[in-house]
C-alpha cells in the first residue's frame, strides 16, 4: 500500500470529470466553497455523480482521507424483506447508484479505485450518532427520504476539515406525507453562512432527454 501511495504522489491525479452544463459547474463551485451543501433536483440532473466526483477529487488531491457514504434504507414502493449479511451487504443494494458513479469515474480496478475503496466507509444513519466527520467528505444520498431528526443528526456530525453533501429529490419522496424533513431543513438553513443550496432545474437533466418529457407528463 505504501508503494502505491508513493506512485500516486509522484504525479498529479489523472482523474477527470467533465461538467455537462452551467448548473453542474455552479453546484461544484458551491461544494468547494461551503462546508455543507444541499443539492436538490429531479432525476437525471447528475446530483449523485457530482457528489462522487467531488469526493474523489478531494481524496486524490489529499485534501481528505476518508469518504463516508450514507443513504436512508427506504425502498421505492416495494419491500425487499430481510437482507442477509453484515452492514456492507445489507446496505449495498441501496448504494448501487453511488457505486455506479465510482465505477464510471475511476473504473472498477486500478490504483485509483483501490485508494477510493480503502477510503470508503458505509455508515447507516442509525449508526451516525457519535461519529465526527473530519478530514472527510460525507455524502447523504436520497435525503428526501430522511425525517427531520435524521437530517439534524447527520448535519451535526461535521468536524474540522469536513464536508457534508445532502443530496435529494423532493419530487420522489417514498415516505408518508409530512414525514420527510428535507424541505423544512433546507428552508431553515438557507441563510446560514458556509451552507450552500443548489436547486437544479428540469433543463439540467443530463441522463437522457426523455426523462424531462416523462417528468412533465406524469
């Protein structure tokens, strides 16, 4: 592992991420500028990919040494039942979107992927209490499915040289009406220094042009 770190340190990180529109550029600027950033927008706007790209760039530039990933364990309309295994095995199905972004950005194998994997830590919201996010980026994906208390717990984990990214889509809430705390939390914190908010428009959808039409019709 020491030899691999020396190999990486001898050159600039080769990782490259290409912005697809002006809204992505603005969102990335907010991630760099603020300690806590909310990314809100509909499906296909590239929120999760931006989170992953930012965390990887921070890691490979040695500005942090750990990436925490977290997501509420809420199914989208159907129950999968009991999942066997440890925490990683139980949470893996929920984190497939983030893993897919890591695959696209640094590949499934190689030195950079090994460095990313060694820095990754999966933390279910239920186990966040007592953790301090320091020298790290913590990504909370699908935050629209968190209640107010869960979001408050996550936000209060920030420590020295920590970055929190709260990523959600208010049009895809899988909780019962009134249970999601994301919109209220965002409204309460919108004027707090060092907290940024980016609301992506429908025109920022980059996954596939047809998604915009689907959203408009249904």
